[in-house]
C-alpha cells in the first residue's frame, strides 16, 4: 500500500532526523558538561595559575614588568603545545605574545585576543596590594569582605572573588582560555578549528603599537575572525556577546594662571583663577546629562541598523537594580543604559588644582589640570575628534600649547591650555548577520540555559576598529568576567563563577564551531 | 607808627611759628633717622631674632606648636619690659599673647595686633623646608635664587629676602615692633603713648576664638584704636595704610557619585560624574570675570563713601608692571586692581577628583571636592553669605548633608553635596576722617619721602570687623611686608628693606603720635 508506505517512510525519516539532532545536541552539550566536570576537579590549579599570573605587576608604562608578563603567558601557551612568539613593533614597547595551535583537517581559524596589562593602581586606594592576589568571600560590603584561604577549603564557593589588578581585566580570560583547552583535551576531544591567540601588553595605554603589530604580522595573525576576550558579561550576570565596542581617546589638559601662587585676598577678583576657567570649560564641553556640547560633535556618528536597534530593544531591564547597587537616585539620562552606551561619551576622570580640606591655602592656584577620556563610536575618527576639541578650545579663547608656556606666550594670551593627547582608536560595530557572527552566537546559546545576550556595541573600549581596519576580518567579543569587578578602579576582582562559565564557553568555541 | 608795628609783629610771629614748625619737623624726622642708624648697627641681631621665631612650626591646627610660638613671643615682650599674659578662650585653642607697656603721663593708648600662626605649607611644594628660614639674594627667578650666608656678610643687602612660612605673614611685623622699641630706647626717647600688643595664634584658621577673647578681656584690651600689623605694602613698594579689610569665609564641598569607581566605558554617559556636576556648579557660582552669580549676592554690599572713592582714585597705577611680573596677559576684569578688591570675591582654592596625568584611570570618580574662600565686604555677614550659598545650592538641585551621605539619602537625592563651613568674619571699613585716622596717617607721611598710600579697604582679610564689633574702637592697618612675598603660597619670604622700613614706621608711631 503505497498509500501507507509514505507515512511510514516519513515517520522513519523523522525519527532518524530527531535521533541525529538529539545525538548532535548531546554531543554539544557534553563538551559543556565534560568541561564542568573537569573544572570541578581542578579549581585549585586554575586559581593557582591565575594567582601566579596576577602577582606580576603589569602597568604598561613599565616595560620590564610587561616583559615578565609576556614570558609567563608564553610559557602558559608553550606548556599546552602552542607554537609561540613574542611580537614587538618597537624595542621600548611591551611585547605581545602570539600562539598558534593547528588542528589537522580544520578549515576555519579563530584568533582569540586578550591583554596582559592593567590600569595603574594607586596602592593607597586599595584595601590590599593590587599585585598580591587573594580570595574574599564576595564583593566588598562597606569596604570590606572576609578573606578566604583556598588551601583550607574543600570546595570553592563560586561566589568567592579573586582580588587583584587585572583579575578581570584582562588576565582572567587568558587563564580561562588555557583551562578550556585543558578541559577539552582531558575529555578526549579535539578542537574543530585552528586556534590562534594574541595577548597584548599595552591595551590600557590605548594600544599605541597594535596597528603596527597587525600590519607587520599580517600572515601570522590571519584568521576567519577575531574573538576578543575582554570586557564584562551583562550586569544581569547573563553571558553576553558583543559585536562592537566604543573606541577611546584620552587627553590631559593644563590651564595656566599667574607665575606664582597669589594671596586670594590681595589678588582674587583681578588675577584669573585657572581652576575656575577649567570648570567653565568643562561646563561648556558637556552638560550634566552627558551630552557633549562641542558643535558638530555628533555629526560623524554612524546610525544604528534595524538589527542593532532590535538587539538593543531585546536587552533585559537592569537599571532599577543597578541604581540601587550603585547608590544613585537617578542616572544622568532618561535613556536606558544600553542606549546611552551607543553614543560618544566625555568622562572627566581627573581634576586637580590647589589643595582641598586641611591643606587648602587661601591662594589662587597657578594651574589647574583636567584629565578626560572620550569614548568614540563608529563614524568618528581620533583625528576628527582631536580637531573638533581643539577647534572648540580655540573658539572659547584658549591658546593651545604642547609644553610649558613660554614667558612671551603667557604675556600674549590670557587663556593658555597645554593639551596632550594619548594614543586612542575608533569605535567599531561588526555586522550581526554575518555567518561567523551567527555561528558563534548559536554555539554560545547552546552552552547556556538562557540565550546569550547580544550587544551591538560594548560601552567599554577594546581596539576592535584596529583589528577590523588592519586585518579586514570580522571582530566579535566574548567576555566572561563579572560586571561588578571594579575594573579600572581600586579593588578589582573576578567572581569565580564567571571564571568557571568562561572556561565552558571557550571550550565550546574550540570544539563546536562550524559555518 | 602803629600802622608799621603791625606788619613787624606779624613778621616776628610768622618767623616764630616757622621756627617752631621746623623744630617739630626736625624732632620728628630724627626718630626715623635715629632708628635707621640703630638698625644699621643691629641688622644681624634683628634677623637672628626673626629666624629663631620662624623656626617654630606654626600651623594653627597644631596647638602644641602654637604654644611654643606663644612662649617665644611672650619672652620677646618680657625682655623689653612689657607686662605679659597669655589669653585663651578655650583650652584646646592656640593661646594669644597680650603685652602692655605703660608710659607715665601718656593720655592715649594704641593696641598693636599681629598673628603668630601661618597657613599650612605642604613641604613638597617648597624649595626648602618652610620652617628652616634662610636668606636668599632676592626673589626666586625660574624657581631659584642664591642662598646667602648672613654670618659671612659685612653688610646686609636690603634686597635680600628671608624665606620661611610666616616670614611676612605675620611674624616679620612682630619682630619689627620689638626692634622699633629697642631703637626708640637706644635713642634715649620715650613713647608718647601707652603701648599694648595682642598676638593671635589662629588667624589663618579664621580667628575662631578671637571674638570670645575680645569679649572676655574687654578692659585689658581697651585702647583708643587698634593698629593691625598684617598684610603687605602697596605693590609699587610704597608704604601704605589701610582703613578696612575684606572679611573671609571658607567652605569645603564634596559632591558624591556612585558608591564605587565605575569603568567610564561601561557606565559613562549613564552614571553621573560628580566632577562634571561640580564644574557646572562652579560655572554657576561665578563667571570668568570674577562676578559671583548667586542671586542677590551683592545686595547687602555697603556702598563706598566719596572720601573712599577719592582715596581709590589717588592710588598709583600698578597694573601694567604687575601683569608682567605675574606673567598674565590680561586680568579677569577691566577694572583696576584696587577697585576690584572693594567687591566680594569667590576664589576656588582647590579642586580634586579622580586622578590626572600618569595616574589617571578611565573611571568615573566617586566624589569630587571643591574648596572655596570667600572675601566679604562691609554690609555682608557670614550668616547671610552661608544662607545665600546654601539656598543657591538647593535651587540648583543639590541636597546638602553635613556628613558622609547615608544609603537612603543617596537613593533619594540625585545630587548630594557635603558642605562644611569654616569660621570666618565680615569685612570692615573705618572712617578715614576720624581724628585718630588722620593722626596716624600724618605720622606715617612724615616718616617717608613720599606720602603713604591710603587704602580704604585691603583685599586680604584681617579680622578688623571682629575688633570693631567687639570693642567698639576704630581699627587701622599699618602693614610693612613686601607685596611679592608669596604669602599663603609656597616659598613665602620677607624683603629686608621692608623689615627696615617697618621698624622706622612703628618707631614713629610709638613716639610721635598726638591727637
């Protein structure tokens, strides 16, 4: 009964398909399961390796320190069979570490990026030495948390955190990558792709040599896509993936007053006060709602696509909890956090003039200093932003100098500003609909119980634009660290559960990718 | 010929009058000449006494230090035959030193005021230790000047300067008063008045106990007038006398942001930046031309009299040289310096948030601090200024707290400012036409080749209003120190010629006053 055979055939085919899908799902689920099982048996070793790495001072301005970090990272890779090399674009720059692990038969290559350097950490602002890592039983509460002794613990509480400069930004992800490979191998699996890594040594300085490094090592660093292992997961603690990141650009400004400190009674009201002039400039540069007031500043900004808008609209609500957690009554804008992070930003990271408190003298300061970090978005270039800022300064009557002003300059120009730009880079957004974008997103979704959050562009800066501009390859971000890690501030930390999750996610990317 | 006798009588009378006037002028001139002669023979001893006094640390917050200063000043007076007492209005306050030297037959009494304490002196900002006085061969040029060894010098160059905290403000005048008395006695003269002195120990803190001290010692401190020995001479280096002084009022403000430092990329543009809010507040408080923008702030200001206006108009031009000396292209106002000092002033003496330069972190600061000193003029009271400032803060949306904000306050108020006022005092102007005003002015004029400059009100603050309000006596100022003394700043100094002139001026006031 041919009439009857058809349904049976369909049924068998359906069954076979279902069995295949199931087997595939099982196989994919099992890398996560296997990784978890392995990790639970090796937590102390993973934490020990991270602790050792975090004990090496890593402010990028100290090249010797960064060489020690590079040597350590290179050994981590070599121990795991990577072919390694240190890369340098300048003899006095911190070296980067490259590693390559080929998979016979693999037709795709991913290159994983992370950085070994950290922000400066003024020791007096930290509860303990930023380069003497220790575990505490959670986030700081009223500035304190209980220190735990890992050697005395039978099991590690996943809410514990490891405190040290770069615990989260960005040594934690490097150790997660290494542990993920260990887990994959322990499970008897082999990667489905060729794996390359690039660990940079001066990201927090604005990656001044990264462009040259990419240009000089074009073949070595070539891959189908970059995976950036930097930045935090979503503030809801759900895993996230980002397709872009704002760029950054730092600038130091010094406004000058009289040659010597002057009694504010005998001269105040007649000799200009550089601290006041600087305050006026800040008020002219941006309003209290974060809007940058420099004319035309937003003209270059590339608009969001419909896909990107839809991704933003799908993000979970975080604002209410975040306000409570941060102790703020109101954000500076009525827009949602994620929407605000799509725009360029001007942050006053430092202000200094005269003295405050018990040291305050009744004098007119001779200078006032302002430190700003800009966040840039696609469409804006560093050059154009520098021009717009300096044009604006000149329009406000400032005479721009690059060194200490000379006497003749002081007498010729009533408002003098020394302006020093740091190296920076533009913002970048990778197309969310590319095959590699979809493949990575799908793999990540399969490792988690909830779908991974897709962010069109991260608020924080990773030099995605440099990778895109200098290699022409798509750039995607898969961060793993907790959002409340005090990154860039004092008492930076990494929550252990984030480290564990990161190992699972990277293991899945090593073994399960196909597009 | 009676017709002829009249002219002869008139001629004789005229001759007699002229001779008398001439003798009187000679007698008066000679106290200056005699003082000068004596001083030239005793320069090293005078400088030694000042050096010893300046070696005693004298920040008013350290009461023990101030007790050592009081003991030293008391011994200076006792050695010269003064009846002395230490006066205290509170057990934990720096004591003041009172001294009295009666002149048999004198029917007038002057009380000379000076202060022993100095502004804080952050050691790292000074070329040498602020409390290890030394002589240099002039003002600092490019931050340096040659140190001279007084023991090796046959004569002292009057352009030499003694460098130390309080060399000018205000221990130099105390030593000048003592030396003036030594000179008068060495010349075999006796004072024409009863001399009282009051040396305060906490003027730079805003004289928090002076009012109580005046009230508690009303009879002891009574005199026909106060002569304040504080502040600098005119910037033309001509001797000056002042009939008033602006008052002062200090305030510390702290604006609060999130509870912890936040990555400026991941939160910047959404979490408010307290440094930006503070900059906007400063721009709202005053413009770049020194005008205070708080509504009604100038309403209480008492207008100048015609005499005061005339005195201001008679002041020498100083602005051109001063601009060159200070390295400024333009003052912040088109008005003359002296005219500007007749108005209230708001000086930003300190600003601090986050970090600048190599220590700058890409983080949103958790707080921003502002230190302001106000200068007040007659008609304004401290209470009223505090009210106007706080009303203005509230109108700008600030919630004012007196301590660290609590969690519930943080969550209830988007803009929180901690406001801490220091003690201060009002401005004061004594009538320039009073007999004692005219008598002192005339005596000073006679000691100098050029008439002494008469300033209706000094820009700097001395607590004249407290003296006037609490004793009901006229208050006048006879300063002696150089205007370019770096008073309140680093590397404070006293030019020797000013010390020598001061001794002559005070000697004349001791011996030549009559009204």
